[in-house]
C-alpha cells in the first residue's frame, strides 16, 4: 500500500471517528427493583460493558475491612467518582457502555453534566415501584445473607427505606430519552420491549 493510500485510509478512519455518536445507557431507580439483573442481561444482549456501582464498591471494599470504617465514611462517594472517571474514559474514546445504580440526585446531575460535555446521547431506564412492596423484597434479599458488607443497610424500619429514596431524589433527574418502568410486580413488566428499545438506540446511526 502506497503512502497516499495509507493516508486516505487514515483520513477515512478519522472521519468515521469524528462523526461517531457518543452514546450511553443508564439504568437507575429505586432499590430492589431489578436494576442489576436488567443491566446484566442488557450487557449480554448488546455486547456492551456494564459498570454496576455496587460491584465497584465491593471490589474497593475487598481491599479494606469492615474495621477500617473507610467505606462507611466515604465509600459511596469514592465509588461514584471512580465510576464517573471510567465513564469519561469511554466517552473520550467514543465507546458505549452501561451504567447501573440507584443514582442519587447529585450523582445524576454530575453524570448529566459529563454527558453534555461530550455531546453524548443517552437512553435512561428508571425503575420504580411501591416502596412498601420494594422494602419487603429488600428484606427478603437481606435475609439471604449474600450481600457484601460494604452495602448500606436500612435495618428493619421501612421508614428508613422510604426516607433514603425521598431525601436523595432517587430517579428524579431525566437524562436523555428516559423510560420509567414500574417493577412492583416483575411479571407485569414487558422486558422484551425494553431490550428492543435499547437495541434500536444502540444501532441507530442517524
């Protein structure tokens, strides 16, 4: 291949890179709504990396111990800032990914600002539901004893569960095209439609 041909290939590659759309998928909302399971399935179907805030927090926690008390003090914020940094690296290289967490109001605003900086299109799934039923689901999960020690516990008081969501504005910030889904009853959710919406978003080249 001649130098001129090589230059033409390089220019075509740069043109495609410059004209590729930055895209990202966010899965947020209330606790115990099935966000993690949905995001993992979405990651598998779309062949996209998925970053779950809880999983990142667990990895950080594995390098510490409950006695250090560091995760209690700054664990959530540190985890989110790391997640935000990873997201920016993907945006800079125009790579797609999925972010999942019960993002707090201030966290959602920071994500929105970052996406605007990189002119990024976003598809957001917000899962909500009846907080009373969600608390019962949360308690059932807690009793299984499989949760990592780094995670927040609401105890057995449903008021704590309710206040957490209201005080932190969970799922209240609209980022891009937003689909709000009630997952109080999992069997009532049309997951296939949600997967299809995500697939269309990812493959849309316009």
